[in-house]
């Protein structure tokens, strides 16, 4: 079983200047009882969406143009990306390799009966 959440979104320390600002989303992945974290930029989520949208079911993708300096808009984007990833996981029994690579997962058990109850 695989589960994801995006608990935080923040600009990296090296890019806090306005001309080079970008936001990094911390994605927590729980797979086969193991938890790890990957950091991704919005553009990486968008690239994943473009690769998988023709081969699997995907929810609507959050819009690109959000002022990075507006905390409320940034929180909406974080929530949108989290819902997007959860939707991809929920609606596809067989995950494409692109999704597994994005989450840095080699193999994940998909049978919910074999996992421990929450």
C-alpha cells in the first residue's frame, strides 16, 4: 500500500531572492510500512502530469500561476498538489513507472488487505 501527503511548501534558502524564487514541496511517502520524503518543484509535478495523463486516470491539475509570495495561494497550491497525487494513487490500480520514479519508490504492494489497518 502507498500513501502520500504534502505537509509543507517553502522556498529553498538558496533562492529567496525574488528574481530566482521557486517553491519546493516536501512529499512524504509511506510504502510497505516505510516512510521517506522527496522534495519536488511545481514544474516536476507538471512534467509528471504531462507524462501520465494519456495512460492513466488523473484528477484536475492545479493551475500554474500563483503568486509565490501569497501564503494563502501557496497553501491552496500545496493542497491541490496533494489531492492530485492522492487521486492518481486512488484511481489507478497499476501505477505507471513514472509515478513510482517520481515518488522514489521501486515497488509497492497494492493489496490493501495485506497492509495493517490504520
